[in-house]
């Protein structure tokens, strides 16, 4: 079965693309695919397209993540499913970079696509209906490839992290701490840390303290971000 989730990218687009194209995560770049752009210059090509838009968007791009259950698919199959998902959802109207990560316990696809179409220069309309449609397309592809599908109510309002934690009886706050520790260990600076937390599907609130909210949760939870100070 596969989970889908997405968020906007409003800064550090190049860092986000570089992150998903990491050779250590993509079988030495074998699991990288792009449409309408080159992975190496996608951030600039996205910008050229956005500059032609008559209705400016605050978003540089959007990031769609498709996660598969451990052991249920192969990297090659997941990559093929990701291509078909991106092509069907985006309809050939938006530049995108797709990568398949195999460095964690579960295989997952990252799809970063321009928020402005390079066909008509209109921005995307990602809303609840779009999210539901994307989930249905992903489910249909999973069925076609003989993969299991998440029961509708079981996935409602849950991210992959929350769902896995619930099945294992683990508190999502424990998972938050683990994700913070992992992001810190892999980050070069504070902004890189925040980017990694966004990619892990946390909403971030800056104030006196840095707080995080997992998708589906009502409240933000303060997280310790040492050795990075709050900025």
C-alpha cells in the first residue's frame, strides 16, 4: 500500500531538489526521472516558467511524497508507479523531478513539481479535492501492480509516520523527537534542518520557541533543536 502527502516549497528550492536527488538515496542516481526540465537545473527552469505567469504564486514548487509499505515493492517498480502517478496527476502541464529513495526502511517517491504550468503559465490548484484525487490514482496504481490499498477510514487524516506509530503503539511525540534528532544529525545548518523537517511532513511555527505539528494533529509541539539555535 502507498501513502501520499504533499506540502509547498516556499524557499530553498534548490536545496530541496538536491536533497531528493542525493545519490546515496537514489541508487547512485539511477532512480531519478524528470519531465520538462533537467534535475541539475530544475530550480532555474521552474523560475523561468514562473516569470511568465500573469498570476503570481507565493510558492516556488510543490512536493508530493508517495510512501510504500516495507517489503511490498521493489525500487524499480516503485519508480515506475511514481512516474505514472506524476504523469496522470500533473497531466503533462507541470515540470517535475521524481526520485525514488531506498535508504530507509520503506521505499518512497519524491515528486517536486513547479507550481506554475509551462503550458499555459497558470498556477496549480492543490486543494482537498486534488489530494483526494491523487490518493485515488495512487490506490488504483497499487491495485494494478498487485499491492495492497489502505482502507479509507484507516488513512483519514494520518501521515505515514502517524499511521506506522499507531500500528506499533508508539507515541507520535516520540516519533517527533526521533525525526528531529535524525534531521539534526544530517543537517549542515539551521535552514537545512528546517527543510528536512518540512520534507518529513511537519508544519513549522517560529516564535519564542520552534514548534512542530504533524499532519492530522491540532496542536503544535515544542521541539528541542540543539545544536542549532532558534533564528
